[in-house]
C-alpha cells in the first residue's frame, strides 16, 4: 500500500506539473498577443532642455534730436508702421539756419586771426628797421618770437574748433527719420515743444525680431552654449515651431529660495506667415544632443539588468530576450547602436503606449522623431 500511495502522489504531482506548464505556455502566448508590437525604424532623435518665457522685441531704437530747437511737426503716432528713411518729426529750422550763419562767421574770423598770427610771427623772426632809404636787419628777440609762435598755435586751435562746430551743425539734421522698417512704440514730443539736443522723440521697433529669456538650472547650464540651436513654440500657436539660437548666457546666477538658475537669451527666427507679438508666452527647447537616421525603440520596450539593456524581440508570435547597446535617449525614445536591425519588431509591455509619427507631429514639438511608426 505504501508503494501504491507513493506512485499515486507522483502521478498527481506530475499531472499538476503538466497542467502548470500548459497554463504558462498559454499565458505567454496571450501576453505577447496583448502587448503592443512596435517595428524598429530609423528616425531623428534629439535631447533637449525645456523652459518657458515671454517674447520681447529685440531690435528697438530710441530716436533723439541732433540739435536743440522747437518741434514744428510730429508725423506719427504710437502703433504706426514706418519705412526706412521716412520723416517722423521735424524741428523749426529758423533757429538752426541762424546758428549756421553764426558758425560760418566764427570760422571766417578764426581764419583771419590765424593769418594775422602767422604774419606777426614772420615779422618777429625777420625783424628789419627802415630809416629813410636805408633798411637794416635788427637783432631777433627770442622771447617775442616764442610768444608769436604760441599765438599762431592758439589761432590754429581756434580755427580747428570753429571748423568742427560748423561741420557738426551742418551734419545735424532738424528731422528725425526711421533707420529701418518697423513700427512706432512711443512718441514723447508734440508740436511746439522746446527740446534739447539728445531728447528722445520717438521709439521704434522691428516687428520681425524677437528674443526670449529663459531660466536654466545649474544642473543643465553647462550643456548650453552660445550659438546653440533651439526651437520655440508659442502657447497660443499650436503646431508652429520656430528656430532660435542662444545669444547670451548670464555669467551670474539668479538664486531664489535656494534654487540656482542662469538667464539664457535666445534670438527667435520669425516666419513671414506667422505674426508674433511682444509678450507671447513661449516654450523653448534647447537642443543639447541630436542624432539623425538612427535606429529607435520606445523607452518602454527596454529593460535593464545588471547595467545592461534588453528588449523582447517578437518573431512569429514568440518573444525572445535580446541584449542591445544604446545611445542617447529622451523622454520617449532611445537610440539603438547595436543588437537590433531595422524592420525587427519589439514588444512594448501592456499598459504602455508609444507615439507614432503622425501623433508626434501634432504634439508640442519638443521632441522631433520623424519616421517612427507603429
């Protein structure tokens, strides 16, 4: 009886083992069938740092009067569009014309003074005495010659000053003109105002040149370089991505509540078809690494064991674990440098999703991975 019992127990355990094996096999098949299968394809992958800020006009200019006077006419208002060379404000020229006459007279007098000083110096250097019909050479007085030389130098300096004052007055314009195509952001004077030289009359801006400041953390700032590429997206303009580049990195930190950041300025390349506006909230993506036409797999398809990366390669409904070598990664995809070939299929565990190329094009555009499909 003991032997029979042992045999029965062995048979029962054997049956349980067969049943269990059969159940595991059936479960694996169902699991592979239920998981998402993604084809390995080539695409472009970029790794970036993101931040937000507000657009600001980057090319603005304060236009000031080149002379003092009375404002005769203001031709523009804030918000007006202007063209390069267009007259914006004019001064009454009567005062300017009178000033030119005065300066011309001053220059003429300086020329006369120089001639007189040169003549006096010549006489001091070549003194003669005339007595009746006899002319004789007189001894030179060194002190007198030295004084006359200084008088010539002074007259020369006064002539130069007079010429410079006249040149500046003639070069100055009673009109303020637009230095480039743009629009008026501020008008500070009105007709009849008495103004001084250097008074800012109008401010204009180029509507096609913008910049944005973004705060970058101390952990990321060393990866940002002047001239580095970036993309900009306005929150109010979904689907539109603008190119940008880093133009300035603050050498000093901004510290708030113990958090260290650095201000980075970007120059935004606007598009003719896109009307950007000052103050728009934007998201900036600083590209720090980029790979083109590389093999890509979703991050969710990769598992790590002992510091090595593995994927489940699916073939004819059967999943096989395979070790791979990886390159750069972003929040969604990882570059595969070896271990997989284009066209092979990998398993993405149930409960995770991937983004196809068409879906990617409709997203924020922070990560650009064309060519990646299901």
